């Protein structure tokens, strides 16, 4: 816990009282010493009572007045005020209060830049939730911050280049955004200019700055002055604003002390900017500059005249930086926020239950009142007749990163019910407790005729989306039911296997292979089908990884007597594998889509197998596949005695798939959804061809023992013996 934090903002407190700093007479020895000390603290930090604030934080607290919301003392009604009622407030221009989330932000940034020993890290007054590994604490990293609105991010962002401008001779600081309006208007460039004006007027001990050779039209300022002879003098430090909407190559060659990227949640091509910008501030294993990325999730305004792209797709870059920080040399934090994702890496996150208006006198957050207000607002949104109101409320005021990064306007799948089901599966751990984890192995000869399942708890499934690239992503088969057999035979067309493969040569290594086994709707199994029976999601490592992936999916297909359908745009060598192993009879013929002329494949196609998704204008096949999937997800399975409807999505206990559904957009990489999209076309083809699974007349029902578990709240033991499951 933080205590006596006013000691870190004494200069600001003095200024608030006297309208000047306590620097003595201009030009006196005391004046010079006082300002030398302020510059030192602004660069190297300031320590009181064993607690230290970073240089950036000291600068922000004492030399960067901001707009804060205070309770209004005009016409305030306080008598008999209901608990958690809203209050009248007003904005006042003053110095920042000390707040623990600001301490987290600035201290984390300092560690990202300069590092900290594990011993010193453990002495910090509050837990930053950093990954306690030497590589992470050693410095030389960048930082991503996902936060709600209303936490003063632009004020803090503008303080970074301002500090460098006035305190570091010859430094260059850059402010990036997709649109000019995100830098100007209420953005970080305007915040920098406000601080520049204040320092020039009230803090004369810092570097002298004038309008010498200023170029406002190009958002370029230098800390220089002219004595009247036309020669430039001074620190010659610079601040530049750069918009990257039309050309991400402008991110190259910007060798800045700091690069601040504003509104990362509204930034198409963000990852490309990071990739192009990192060489400008990194050399071998040294960082001589730091990239700071911050942004907000939440809803998007439709029809913006300035942004001509799908705004929802812009979250993809911010999501990748948050959930795979090490890939982009970002500082790594423990994901203590998303239920079910403990132990994974994430960027810096601030929850909406923390707000600068609610803190004690030392700046420690008081989360109780804010959480009560948020819960009240969510209850109101849940009762709205608008289906997305609750989702928008959650994404605008998130408790965790997955809520902040919810896709809304361009996501065809999202709904209150789907989100509630995802939260239930995630919070209760059903995604881990329901399936049996293991692998299939060939038995007997010929090898393509018989397999056996082996439970193997040592295997590590890829449970979540996004997945970490720092761990083994080989994956494992998740078995939700054993195949239904009638007189020892699995009825044909009862199961279909749908695959979204990955390319071995993919440079980013982000994509996974995903295969889902769907039990087709029928009239003879107890659950009537339309459920997931098994899955395999993973990316085996090494040069043989693609071959290993194909080994797994073909064994899975044999186990369920299923044909394999896949995207044939990039088949992951599935066809080649089948030909080498003489298994082409297991591949589903190319879908003809005769039910819709706009979807039919080219008559000259020589693909023979699978489905071509990236065809048609405006992603017609992809979009229609998503609509088929949505229809399947929201198909009513039953209605309980209270009139509540239960849909197909209630049968899904695969957390990664549910997370993809909640964060889906047309631009991002959603491997599980892509696999299920293929499955929807497979189901459409079966329906058009009137191919339906049929049960023989014999009264022999070896229905899955696990069907009743699809909707159960209970945790079931995975130690039950099943006919097709063998123990190691």
C-alpha cells in the first residue's frame, strides 16, 4: 500500500498555493540549484522513505497541469442521496493527484526502459503483476497499455515527449496515430503543447523554448531560441506528430527517445507499424528508445467520415500486442484478469473498477464504490431491448482484457447470451473439466482402419484465444464423446471433420491448425446431434509440424468414420498427405454449392476436394459461411418450463472457440471459427444432397455416455472407462 505520497508532489502543491514555484530569485544560486535538482529528479526519479517514483512520473506530477473532475460546489444536493447515485461535477485545471494506477503505469514504463533487479522489484509498495523472469525485468522492452476511458491516458502520454523536450538535449520524441484528430483535438500532441506553454511561462529553469523555425503544419517543434542574430541555440530537442493512415512506412527511421502510439484500438496496421518502427529504436540486444502503445477497446461509431475501414478490425493489432507481448518485445505481466487464463502473459491492463476519482488520500484505489456503480449500469443494460447494449457497456467499462476487446458492431455472432455462456464456461472451468485430453494411435493393419484413444494428461491443449507463442502449442485432442456405434459400426455421415490448416512457411507463426468433429443432426441419438464431439487445435513444432498435424486429423477422422473437409485455398498439404498415404478416400469432395448460384465454385476448378473460402466479391463465401454458422449457433434446441430458450451455442464448452466468437471480425485470424465455417458448408451440402444419418432397425443404442454432460454444471471425473479409451 502507498503512504505519504504527497511528498512526491510538493512542488505542485506549492505552485497551487502560491501560483509560482519555490525557486527563489530568478538567476540566483538558489534558483540554479533548485532547477538543477528538478531536472535531475525529472530524469532519474525521486525517492522518499524507501519508495521511488520514476523521472517521468515526477515530471508529470509536478510540471504537467491537467483537467480533473471535482465535485461541484454549486447547487449540490447531498441530503438523502441514494447509494451509488451520480453526482454533479465540474472540470478544473490543476496538477494530477497521486494515484496508484499512475504509479503502476510510470513504474512499469521505467522498468521496461531501464530494468530492475528482482530484489528491488519485490520491495515495491504495490504489486505490478510483472512476470518475475530475468529477461522481463532486465530492461530494453517496450510497453502496451489497455485501459478504459477516463483515466487520463492522453495527459500521461503527452507528458513523455514534454519531459524529453525540456530535459534531454538533442532528443527526439514521436507521437503516432492513425488519424490526425487522434493527435490533435484532445490528443497527446495538444497535451504536449499545453505543457510546453505552461513550462515556458512558469518553469524558466528548464530548456528555453521559443517558436524558432517552428512548423506547426507538420506537427514539428524544436526546443530552440534565437538571440536576434538568426542562429538557432538551445537544446534542439524535438517533438514530432506523425499520422500513419496513408503510409506505415513513415514509421521507419524514427530514432526517438520515446515513441508514443495513441488510440491503438483505432489503428489499422498497428502491428506493421511496430514491426517497421522497432529497428529505429533497437540495435542487436540494445534498446535506445522505447515504444509506448496505449488504447481502449469498446464500441465504435459507425459511418465516420474520416475512417474508411471497418473500425472493429482495428482491435486486432492491440489484441496481439496485449496477449502476445513477448513477440513484439513488450513488457510482460501476469494475466490475473481473465478467468481461466491465469499464468499466461499479457500487457499492462487497467480495469474500469479503478478510477482516479475514487482513491484514498495517498492515492490507493477504492474499487468497491466503482464496482457497485458498474454493476448497476450493467443491470440496466441487461434489461435493454437493444441486444448489444450490455455488450457495449462491458466493452466500454471492462473488468478484464477480454471484455475490453469484445467485437461489437461488425461481429455477426455476439449476443448477451453467448457472452454469458462464455463467461460461465470460463469462470467455472468447464472447458477443462468436461473433455478428456489425449491422443489417437494406429492399431492393427492396415493402419488407416483402426485407432485407439489414449488419455494423456501430460499433453497441453491450446485452451484459449489468443494463444501464447512462448509455450508449446502442439495441442491435444479433446474428446467430448466416444463415437456412437450401432452393432459395432459408426453410421456414415453421422460425423464430419472440418479443418482449417496452417501454412508451414508462415513467417509470423501466429496461425494454428483447427479441426472440429461435428455430430450431424439425426433422429436416433439421444442428443439428436448438432454438437461438437471432438476437436484438435494446435501447431506442432519443427519442420515436420505440418505432417504431424495431418497425422492427428486423419487418425481423428478414422476414429469417428468421418470425411475430412477443409479450406482448399491453403490446404496445409492435406491433399498431398492423403495422396502419399493412399487416404484420398477420406477427403470430402469439393462442395458444389448448387443451392446458391452466387457461391458455386468455378466450373474449371481442379481442386476436387474441400471448399474455396476466399472466393467471390467482398468475401461472399466467407460472409455467407458466417451467416450459416450464426444460424447454427442460434438454433433453438429446447425451451425449459420457464420459457427460456437454449441454443446450439449452449452445447459448446470449448473456451477458445467461444472467445473467438466473441472477438470475431472479418480481418483477424480466427482459426477455430474458420474450421467451423467449413463445417457449416459441409452441413449445407449434406442437407442439399439429402444425406442424413440413419439408424439401423436393430434396437442397439450405444449412445455416448457423455451426452448428458453437454449442459451440466457439475464437474465429471475423466477416469470413467470407455470402450474406445485406453489408459497408458
